[in-house]
C-alpha cells in the first residue's frame, strides 16, 4: 500500500532497512471499521515478500477521532535506529480516503 511503499523509500533514504525498525504505531480513524484492514496490511508487510523476511518490532494500533490533513484515515509512526545516528521518528500518512496502507 501507499504508506508502506513510502516507508520503504524513507528507510532506504536513511540507509536503513526493516531490521532497523524498533517500533511502529498506527493511528487509525474509526478503528472498529478500519482496524482489521490496517492489521492485515501490517501483518502482510512484516511477513515480507518471497525470501526477504521482515524483522519483528513492537507494534501498537490506536483509535483516533480524526487526523490531519482532512480525510486521512491512517498515520503510521515508525522508530528506527539508524547505524550512523540515534533513533529517528518517521511519520508517514496518507492524505486520501481508504485504508489501503
């Protein structure tokens, strides 16, 4: 999905990989409606593709009443330890409707 592809790009820009991720927090609008889709996308992403395996990290999903920009349904906060520096917080969001993360 959009957010997870964006996460791949940002990690690559930081010369980091998924094994550098230490925690992820998903802020989800209308968690009862959208939470299962977010959970499924997260599980698929962390499982990896083909022979590539994703590392395990702490993960939290939080229900929120709304996000900015208006219409955003999911915001993903990722903390990673980058080899050349301290932990970096990356906040990626999708400004459009839908829960395709």
